[in-house]
């Protein structure tokens, strides 16, 4: 019997320690739960603020508006790209290369009042306008240029204007 009583008395000591340890664990867990609940409330508050958006609309409405605006921008960009391609096509046939030479056609005239002007597109097609001023009048000639070469004979001033235009590559 003494053995049983000493076992129970020793068992009571172990049970007391276990109960004390369990109480400490419960206190620690209770504090942890309170801290986690407080942090969860803070996060919920931040989430509610974020989802509400800056002007009171919810985030879904803001995202839908942003996607809608993005679609409109894509349509405008596509339209602008098409217009730019069209303008590039127009520029291929525009006269972009020029050459101007002023000269004195007749020795008795004052100053260089005659001129040759070459106008060419990207394919080196175009024309040369030559204006010759003399005492008896003014004469203008147009000479066609195909692939950088004249169909008609050129004066040296015309050739110089054509050379300048061919050198003005954009």
C-alpha cells in the first residue's frame, strides 16, 4: 500500500507539472490568437480600402474601365499605323529631291537670272524646269527624268541641278 500511495503522490507531482505546462501553452496560444486576430483585422481593413479604390468605386469597375480604355487605345494605334503606312506610300511618289542651279545665260545680262530646277521622287523620276531670261523674253523648258536620266538632251546647268538632286538622298 505504501508503494501505491508513493506512486499516486509521485503521479500527482507529474500531473501538476503537466497541468502547469499545458496552462502556459494555452496562455501562449491565446496571446498568439489575439495577435493574429488583430493583424487579420488590419489586413482586412487594408483590403477593403484597396478594393474600394481611390474614388469610391470597387476594383472590378476600375479594372473594367482600364481594359475598356486599353481597347480604345489599341484601336486608335491601329488606325494611326494604317494612316502612317498610307502616308509613306504617298511620300514615295512625292518630289523629295531637289537641285537648283542659277546661271547667267547671256553675257550682257546683269546677274544670274536664269535657273535650272530638278525635282525627283524616291525612284529618281521627275523633271527639270529650265528658265532662260534674255533681253527679248523669258523661256521655260521642262525635261522629263526617268530613273535619274533625262529623256531629252540636257544643258550643263541642267546636269548640275540633276546631280545635286540625286545627291540629296533623304
